[in-house]
C-alpha cells in the first residue's frame, strides 16, 4: 500500500494547457487550504504567495485522523468532482459535513 495520498505535480503534468493548469492549481489550492485550516492537514501546503506548493506530496502521516477520513470516505474525491463540474472551489459544504459526521462518530 502506498503512503502517498495526494501529489500535486503529476496533476499539473496531465495537460500542457495553461487553462487546465490554472484550473487545477485553483482547485487544489482551495482544497489543501481547507484541509490545513480545519486541522486535517498538519503542515502548511501553501507557498508565500498563498498558492499550493508545486512539489506538495501529502503522506498518511501528514494527515490527522479526520483528514485520513476525508480521503478514505471518498469525500475529497466527491468534492473534486463537484468543483470540476460547477467551477465552485469555495463551497466546502460537502467536506464540512463529512468532517462533522466524522467528529460525531468519534
């Protein structure tokens, strides 16, 4: 089983399109910032400009138990799909609900 749960650089390499790279950067920056603000991610994933670090790799040990739950429950992937379709990268209701559900179960 791999210890890497999220890796940003391969996402950027998926296309040469600048609009694709801009979209992925915006979406992933928003996501990892949410994780960090909510203590789901233990280390700051953003650079001094407030954008996701291009070499960001998230390992299991970089996540709190709540952060691990967001990945294993599929909540992260559902949010990414929602953000792809809607273009809304600032609506975290789905992730907030998944965090609240996790906290209730703990």
